[in-house]
C-alpha cells in the first residue's frame, strides 16, 4: 500500500528504558509534529505547546474515536474518557467529589497499610522486582478500597486486573479483549449489588453514578457500566510503571536517595518532578475532525494523533534543563503528567497519595537500594519500567 506520509520515526523500534526519550528529544528538535506508520499510521505531537493546545481543544481533536495509540479499546465506550463535553460532563460531575481532599485523607491509612504489607517482604528478602512484586499489586488494592469492594471481589479484580495490565503492556490483543470482558463482568456484578444495597454516594463511585441525574434523567446504564469498567483499571497501570521508574532514578542517584531519606518533607516536591520526568503515559490520543495544520504538517480528518505527554514534559522550551531532575523547579505545577483540558485525570490526588506513601516507606525502611539487572521497559501507550530487579538493604 502507499503510505500517506513519509515516516519520521519508527514507533515499533526496539527500546530500552532510556532510549525512547533520546528519540523524543531528537523529534522535538527536527520534527515536532512527527508521523509513524506503526499501527496503521498516526501523528505524534512532541512539544509542550502543541500537546496543551490539542488537549484543550476537544472540538477539533476528539477523543470519541481513539483515546490511545495503539488502540486498545475493543469492547465498548467507557465514559468519561471516551466522550467529549457535554456528553462526558455528567460522569465527571458524579466522580469528581470522590477525589476531594477529605476523601483522599481518609484513604491515607489503608494505602499506607497496603504499601507496608507489600513492600516489607521484599526488603526482608533483600531482593525482588519492584514492579512485579510490589507496584503492580499496590494500585489494585488501593482501587478496591476506594471503590468499597469486598475481599472476594477484590481478589478477583487483582487477578483479572493484573492479567489485563500485563497484556496491555505486552500488546497481546486477544488477552486484552478477554480480560476486558472479564472486567465488564465484574463491573456488571458491582452495579447490581449497588442497586440492591446502595452505599453513600459521597464515598462510593458506583452509587454516585447510579444516583446522578442529567437534565432530570438517570445516566445511561450501558455507559455507567462502561464508566465503572474504565474506573476499575484506569489507575492500575500508571502507578505500576511510575514507581518502577522512580526506583530506577533513585538507584542511579544515591545522593538524591540519601537527601530524600534524610528530608522526607521534600518527597511531595520530588514526586512532582518525577511525574514530569517519568510521565507514565506517553500520552493519550485524539482524532482530527477537520483539516488541521500543526508544525507545518497537514493532518487530515480521521487521522489519529498521539499527544505525547512524555515528550512535552521534557520540552526545554517550557522546562529549563528539562531532561534533568531538579527539586524546587519553579514551574513544576505546569507539567502534563495527568493530562490537560476536559480530560485531565480526576484521580490525580489518589495517584499522588500512592506515590508519596510508596516512596516514604521505601526510603524509611531501607538504608539503600540499587538495580541489579536488566530493566525491562513498557511499550506504548505506557512509558517507563515494567520489570526492575533490585537489591534492598533494610534498616
């Protein structure tokens, strides 16, 4: 077949933990709106300004066709991520109150307990895979707690969610489809349970969605099902990768590791810089709804566009010395690790809580830690560490 564009980069090229960012830095310099033939062809926005502009303009760049590259949604529409305003707004309105500061504060004690229960065995053993043995399990427990799921349902979610996680990161489409359908079954059972026994809508996502009204009418139940299915796993993969990437960075920078161990009050600031530097999602996708010119490139309607947050957050036109970790960075609050615009991640406060507590306990319970073998990186749509063998020296 004749490709519509010459290829600017090969998104399927072999990668290491560090190699992808070198490719993105090159593209920001020579081809900030780049084209790859991978997965049927897509555009990639590499600069901060282009990513922010597209993320905020849902009328030109829709999320309703494809929300990640490569496309992994095979089993229905899942609000709010798969809808644009105003259709997505009632779902966000129902979910946003469940991430207010009081709700997140109430989650701190159980999240810290999960961190300790999962982390201490690795430290006692003196070695392990920080992702496979710790960070891939933590967010599933956290979301089960946040969603008020009982122990039996949580065990099922842990098994299916972990299988889904691995399949997505490994691009095993058939397993992605199979486990996605299993997640729908879990979501369907939870909805039926909440119909029979509602909980407090101020602290329970499913009850809140069932109780929500838009223009006097309840929300579409098929879309509620899709929303719960989305919520079940939307916060699973990113923390897995992010914690692994933080561990790699600190292993390479023992001075920073020691500084944060000695001054734990710096950890929240460090988390923001880690989020900028190791954004776990390369970026979400949009589809042009009309002809668009960006960076001198002509993008046709219907063509998928990756908003590469991981590149935007290292753009030195926005973040001075953007490839380096810098505590106290003056404009750190402007990073796009959680997106921007109407689809900015509502669960960012819960994600920050997990990352902070994981790093606090990792540092407090060790004298040091280091990578001991090959780091296995993720593939698109995530970016970062999938497997990190490490050695731990306990206190």
